[in-house]
């Protein structure tokens, strides 16, 4: 990934004064272009076009690439590029290059290690843009990127705050392992609610650690292994243990390709994801702020709407866990010789961070957010004690 990023830095920025840049296309003869194009249908189309028409198409492809690269250079940070390269390389190693997104195709071509120099990489990328008709099919991308760049220049301070929050959302998305099928539950519900069955009396059934014992666990440990309920089967397990279970290599992947709940044989991998709260997707698509964030994540980070909803669910789960642990700390007041001020501050900071993310998702108040949060928390398979 770092090598790819270094090759990308070798590409002169479109806004740079670069003497050789206008010559990139001029050096490509029409005959060379026809030999470079790989798509048979496009090659046949080129045979029917005049040289002037072909060069015009090339110029449009170059202009589209220039606009996208210039805007991305201003908007995206190093980690954004690294994440894109990581995802693209993982697909390549898995033999799934056909699953590359359009932006992954562009940036993988720009950093192709087989090309002798940056000039050849740009040539190949322009041909790629021409072959796949990105200049027309993805015209909205360059338009959105240009508009976004202008918006940043008009309101840099406000947008920087928003971009920082979006960057933290990207980090949360990258860390998701179980939040798309398991949600935190209130600690009191483990004893009081008939639809939430705790088989291990307030302890994680995997590691046997208590969910609330502050004498043997730090608040950070309790937060990391906070009880979550698997929606496919209803079992309650410490989150850290469930994440470790999902990361543990499979013993016989050919025979058992999908993981099951560690306490039962119900599949939790390779099955249809549990439905998210009603109205969440509609809210993201219709609310102005949420819709703007959706487009930013899609075109800036290649994060689809389903991944966005996974991230929202992770925020809901973390908020529940932090609120519940604040109650646990409050009950300890006066019972120990030391206080939990720093832990209380840490939990409140995390809740505040979720509130900032909520604003980016278009939730301006608590009512709709908590309705959807409760719906997500209560959904899934109901077990009977």
C-alpha cells in the first residue's frame, strides 16, 4: 500500500505547472491508441471515428481525470488513499479484481507497478477512463468533486470540523466486526426482561468475566467486553470475546465456510443481515445533511449505504454501553476510596463523539434517534428462558 501511495505522489498534480503534461496525449498517435485500447467494442468504434473526434474524446477523458485528481488532492487525506488501496489489494489477492470500484480501477492504474514511469501510468489511466466512458458515466463524480472543493474553500472551518467527524466515522467503519449483527443491551434487562436471556448470570459465557465488576476490571475493559445480543440466535456474549471469535482462523474452512454462534450452531456469517430500523435508509436518503454525508462517503471513501448503516448501528451500541457503565460508576459513589472521574470523563467523551456523528447523519435531536436505537436494540431472535 505504501508503495502504491508513493507512486501516486509521483503523479504531477493537475494544477501544477508541468511542461510535459500537454504532451502526454500529443505523443500518443491514433494508431498507437487503437493498439492500446483493449475493449473490442470500443476498438471497433474508434475505427469509424475521425482522428479529430478520437482526440476530442481523449481530451475529455483527460479533463475528467484532471478534475477528479485535483479535487481528491484537496479533499482526501493520506489514510483515505491507504484505505482504498488496502481494499483494492485485498480484492486483487482474492482473485476478485472484477469487484474493483470505478475509483479503485483508476487509482490502481495510476500506481501500476508494471508501468515504466508516471507518464505511461497516466496514459494507461486515460485510456481506462476512455474505455469505460467514465467521463460520461461518472460525470457526476467530477462535478460533485468540483462543487465540494469550492464548498471547502467557502467554509473551510466548518467543513474541517465536519470532515474530522467523517474521518472518525470512516475509522469506526473500518473497525466493525460484529456491530452489524449484535447490539449492546441495557444491563438491567439481563435480569428484568423476559425476551433477553442471560445464561451466565451477568458474566460473559466465553471468558467468565463480570460485565459490571469494577474490582477486577477497568472501565475500559468493561466497555470493550460489554454484553451484546446476537440477533440471529439471541445469545448474549461479551463484545470483545465475540470479536475475537470472528477473527479466529477457521479450522476447516472448506467444510465449514461460515462461522456460527460460539454457544450454538446458528450461522452468524454468510447469512442475510438482520434488518435495520424502519425508516433509517429513507432518512439517510431524504435528509439533506445525511444525504450529503452519504455522497461524501460514497465518492470520497467508497463506503456504500449499507456500510453507513452498519456504522450507525455501531454508534448506537457504543452509546448504550457508555450510558449503562455511567450508571454502574454512579452506583459505586462513596463505596470505594478512589474515584472514577477519569473513567466518567472518558465515557462522556465517547457519548459526545457519537452525538457529533449523529449530527453528520442528520439526527438533530434525541427523539427519532432513540426510537431507531431502541428498535435496533430490541430486534432479532427472541429466546425464552
